[in-house]
C-alpha cells in the first residue's frame, strides 16, 4: 500500500474505480468523477504489478479532518485484506498530514471492513447514487 507515485498509477486507479462503481454498481461516471481527484492523495494497492485496490484522501474543509472516499477493491481480491490494508495506510497518511479524524460515507454492504478498522457510524442510512450508505468517523490517536 502506498501513495500513487505516477500519473499512470492514478489512471489505473481511475480505471478500477470505473470498473467497480460504474460497471458493477451502476454509478454514473459523472458521480464518480466529481472534479476533486486533482486535490486528493490517491492510495493504491498493487499485487504482482497489478493495481487491485484504491482510495483517495481529501483534507478539510475543517482543520484536522480527512475525508476518505472512492475506495474500491477488484472483485477477485475482495475478502483478502486489501481494503483493510488501504485503511491502515490511509490512517498513516492522514496522521502525517495533521488529521485527528477521518470521515467517510460507507456503502452498507461494505460497512464491516470499516467497523473492523475502528470507524463508528453516525446518523441514519441514506441513499447515494441509489446505494445505501452510512456516515462513519474514526478518531486518530
């Protein structure tokens, strides 16, 4: 797990997001491509030279808060710890940037990976792009 180091890695991350969000889940490309990627830190997971997972971190808007989003893992690597490893790297990067908390909107079907990583649900379930989500937050020690 590491920060994307090249434009090629970022483009591979965007292709994986498209495959998961748009092709698998029916999210519109416009919803995924919200214009915030240039401001984000992109984290990537690779195995044998192939990108198998990604997420992005955005700092702010408030001080000390990072927003994690767009986390995906390739279908053949789900359930193998890739998501958990990405979340661990996100903790490290966010702390290094001065964050005291990470917030995210978790798809209900993937909530357990965030629960195991120490995120706590806040509020009611809501729909985003027709998919049930819940807001979650993790305090960083």
